């Protein structure tokens, strides 16, 4: 019947359409043409605006359109058109606000459910400054209880990353050092000379670990494998040292080459702080796609994006999402040939990769290593590397807020600094973004590094890499429906679904119900576990739980369609990712709600 109706409907010919258009009044025809053109231009401009705000090149846009397909591309531009029209933009914004507010209510309820809801705890919820003083003993007793409650959430070794050592006595040792120097501020080296000494020695130890030398060590530095004249500063974490390095390269290129539109070229898996640096400092971040199977970027693709405005090429050892070490040697060689700076970001692997490499060279990992597992060079041995960053508060086991950025020369490091000569408060100069800094962090970092020494780091690194390799091979060989992303060599193992019956984010939810806290990733959709000292000896339990989780999702998919599965499902279905920014900002708002 439907077929008969469709054949009965008259189909206007091209001649009929043309005849109808010719019968329209000229003024109406002009108005319709103008309206159509305006709508198309608005849609295209909105699309270009979205592209420029995310620093995508035309080549990237073409690749993105092809990957998205015609249907999804049309949806994208239809959405841009809706955003350009006031009446549809208001409706769209209303829907976004509703989703954001609901998300904020959900996460606040979840976080509050983790708090102690006893009468004593409720009595210590302060929204205004208390009128009276409180006993230090009373406050310490309360905080001790809160600390024990929080510790129970991660102490059993089921959280990805976050806590890298975890031993109670070790944490107490670092905490005692923090307390000894809690009043110290490195801004005043004349008042805290030992803090200045310890920070300088931490930088020197880090440079030597990455095959450089400041030419001031007491040991023999005649080895040709060490890069001479290196230097660095301590920073508060990965984001700060990436910001500082990008600023240094921007300012140096502007000063020496007259570059006014600086560009950074990096793989799509580079740390998000490079996007933050580009946003803060008026730079353009050009992201180059990685191979979906190996997770590696093609050096030839990187070369295609280099221009006279390129001030920095950056890569990871390893990257955060998948634990893959980028092709540092050929990328840094390319940068050197083009007289461009190269940054090796070792935020995640900086304090484990040097020791894994030593373990492999000594044969201590021969029973679990293959030829493909050899650690490639990532440090100052490579002449094209001009800066390196690493976190001591991860696999260096220092307190949070401890990291280091290192440069191949003092000349480059000076572009990181800020100096104000004319301030009425005197001449002001600071090495990093912060002025005042907590001196206890540098002191505790020094204490932890001296306490562990190479022997201690080798021991813990061996335990962790054995755990990560066991999980990697266990997924590859023993869990139907999952596969490992690329060939991770250190502590991070990412895995994705190979079956349409297994929603990988649903697997993450199923693991959460078993007490595991894993990281949800996208592009491609996958999960990862960042192995730490707390995971050692728990790899079989993880693999058993993961195998069960896959089967549960396969058998009952609807039970695992909410939470992160719903959030990331929405992220993949939305044609314009900028629509999710207000929701993400709502999450950040919730962090500071009392």
C-alpha cells in the first residue's frame, strides 16, 4: 500500500521547478536568495569559528570531515546554523544548562555520600569563619579520622594512578619533612638557605637522571653520553612546567626570529596542558593524528605541519592516555634539522623509564621482555631534545606539587622567567608562575630521593613494570572482547573493546562496582589502568575482575548504560564537542561547592 501511494505521488520535473521559480515575484526571489545565502554563511562562519577556537588546520578539518562522514558533517553544520539563530540558540542553551545542572546535582550527591555523616562531622561543617578558637588537639583528632576515611578509598590498591607509593610509614616520613619546613618560602633564600640548597640539588639529580649535567657534580662527568650545560627549575606539577616551556619557546622565537604567530606541533595524545598553554599565550596548537592501532604518530605527518611559525615540536615518553612512547628520536632529529625546539614530556614516565631501562640493560627483566619492549631513548642523549619535563610526585614518590622542567641551556631557561624592573616594590624576578612557593615540597622531594636512592627506585620500578606487563599480556591473551592499545612499555595499560557486544565504558562501570577506579578515555574509546606500587601483587585479581566485568556487560548491556557510559556516549554522539564545555565547567564549579 505504501508503495502504491509513493508511485501515485506526482514527481515534479526540473522544468516544472524552473517554471515555478520564474513565476515568483523578483522581490520575493531576491529575499529568499538572500536569506538562504545568509543562513549558509552564518553556518559556515560558525563552523570556522569552532575550528579556529580549537586551533585546527584546514588539512585537519578535511580529515575530520572525511572521518565523520557526510551525514555527521551535515549534522555539524546544521548545529552551527542553529547556534547562529537567536531563537534556536536560546533553546539549545536552555537544554545545555539543564544537563549541566543535573550533572552538578548528581556529582555533588555522589561526593557527599562519601563523607562521614555523623553528628560530630556535621558539627564541623563551616560555611563562615567560626567566632571562637578551637583546640588543636580536637582539630587534629577530627582530621585524623577524615584521613583514615579517605585512605580506605584507595588503600586496597584498586585506584588507577593517584597514589603512587602508598606505604603508611613512607608517607609519614615525607609528611614529617613537610612539617619541618612548613613555614619555608623559596622566595626568601636568605631566610631559608637549606631549602634553596635542597631545591638546587633536586634539579641537579633530575638532570643527571636524564643524561645531562650541570658541570657542577662532584662525580666524574667526562662521559660523552652526558649533555653538558643543562639546567632547570622546580615547578608545582605537569601543567605549570608545560606552560613555562611553551612560554620560553614563544618568547625566544619572538626575540630571535620575529615570530608573531607561534605554533606548537604535537601528536593528538600530547598532554592537554599544551592546549591550555596555547590558549593562555596566544599560540596555535596543531595536533597530528596517531595510528589507531599502534598509537604512534607518523613523523612524515608531523613534518607536513612544520612552518616558519613553528616554535616547538612536543612528544611524550610515555603519553598519558595509552602509555605509548612517541618516536622521540626521529621527531627530535626532525626538529633539530629545522632549527626548532623539541620538548620531551616525561610527566608520567620520567621517574620510572630511566630505571626500567637500567633493569633491561642489566638483564633483570629478561624473563618478561621481548625485542619490541626495549625502551627507546627519550632524554638528553638525543641532541635534538632541548627541554624535558618530569613529575617527582608520581613515580618519584614525592608529595603532590613536585615536578621539574629541564633545559639544554641557561639561555633557553631565561625565557621562562618573568622580570619587572620598574615595580614600586623593588626589582621583581620569579622563575615560575608562582611567586611564593611552599618550601616544604622541595625539602620533602629531596628527602624522598635521597632516602630511596637508585637502589630503592630500581626495586619499586621492577615491581611496577612486572605488574603492568602481566596485565598487558593477560588482556591480550586471556580476555575475549578486549585488546590492548599499542605496545605500552612502562606502567600504563590501555584497552578497548573489539566486540560490538562489549561497551567499554560499561566495562568501566562494572569494574567500579567491583571497587576499581579506572580512567575513561576517548578517541578511541578505551579504559586504562596506571599501575603503581599499590597494584603490585594484585594483577591476578584485576584480570579476574576484568574478565567477569566483560561477561557481565555482554550478558546485561542495559545495566551498564548509565554513568560514564552515558556521558561518553553523549560525547561521541554530539556533532560539536564545544557543546560539552559548559557541562565540563559545571563539574569544575561543583569542586568548590561547600
